[in-house]
């Protein structure tokens, strides 16, 4: 009967989101949210209905610690990038790991080797390329890392970014990565061949201020979460301004803080992580709010 006593004393699962900070959308339309304040992942249906949550704070199997990036692999599994506490006994100083989850259960830990095992490297965005390799945005080093599916370093993607770059978010489409450079308040397109596409400049549209996320509707448009201006801006793929919208605050003491963004496969929905509002907004590309997700349990 000891387990019954433990269940009676176990804390209840939190009912709401707390500081959601990262989003990812799977090929089947499932939406995954990093509920940073509760060290767990919340899974949503495409319309925003909550399916389940999994993970808890810790360093063991199925546990999470400071999630900074999410990506859905081609097989539908979820890759979760953790930043673990620094181990003073470690010789390389690496604190990053990627855990793979299938149906809410951890199945694998992808270790990092070689170049990435350095205190100067961070992982603020992660995506999976068509060939299964992983692309990582490293704002601390001002570059994009290319890793194989086992975490081995393959090289810099697309050559070096400019010296003052701080790639903070990315969306990979084929051989092109759309990258938010937060320090330079810009969005750039980087090709895998090393060819640097022309940086998109948005001065005529009011400019970007600390952009935090990017989501691409293939062959149609690109949306940017403009953190400094508390809004979402959309452009065509050549940089022409298509419009913007600013979500309403969740409350008088909750200024909008858009930390992450994702788009549905048919481009009919945007998913916005509002960290200060403790919510995920499901909107149309033009900004009509379809659902305001705050509760994880009914």
C-alpha cells in the first residue's frame, strides 16, 4: 500500500502553461510546446486541443532540464535539446544533449562529439534537413552547425556568417535555411553550397527589432516574430512586406513576449508561444485568433 500513500502525496500536474518558449510542428500536424516553467512538453492537435503532456524536471530518462529547442524528425519522433547543469568534473564542458521522444517516451539520447563540445557553443534552434542531418543555430559562436543524426560535427553550414551575427532561430526548407539574426535585427537566407543569399531588409516596413522566431510557408511567404515590436510580420520570399499584426495582451501585467513560432503544413495556421502570457496562440496568417491555449488540463 506504500504506492497508494505516494500517490496521495504526489503533487498534482500543473494545469496551465508557464513560460512556453519553443514550438515545433510534425508532419501529421501535431504541435509540440516546450512548457519551460514546468520542464515538460505539451502536445496539441492542429486546432490547439491539448492531447497530453510528458516530461518533468530532472536529468534522468524522460526528464527535461532547460529546453531550448525542439524539432520533429522525419519518422515523427520529437527531438528535444536540453541544456544540463555544468559538470565541474567534465573535461570538455559540454552541457548540451538531444533526447528523442516517441509517443511521449524517451527512446534515445543523441550525444555530441568533437567541435560542438565547447563552452562557447549554444543551441538556440534545431531543425532536421531532408537527408536526416541536424542544423543548429549557435548564437554564442555566430554560426550554423551541421551535425549528423548521431551528433557528430560535419562542419559549418553555408560558410561563416558575418562576424557580428547571432543566429537565434531557423527554419530549414530544402537546401536553404531561413535564419533570424537577432543581434543584427535581420533575417537572412543561407544556402548549403556556401552561397549567401541577399539579406532581407525591412526598413520600409518599420524594421525588425530583436526578431525571435521565423516560420516559412513554402513558395509563398515567411513570417517573423518581432520580439521588440510585440508583433508578427510577414513578407514574400523576396522580402516584400505583406502585413503584420500584434496579439492582444493576455492581461494588464502580461506584455506580449513572442519567443517562438511555427506554421501548419497547409499554411492556414500560425502557432505563437507568448511566454509572458503563459499561452500558445493559434492564429490565421493575417492574425485572427482561432484559439488561445493556456490550460493543459480541463
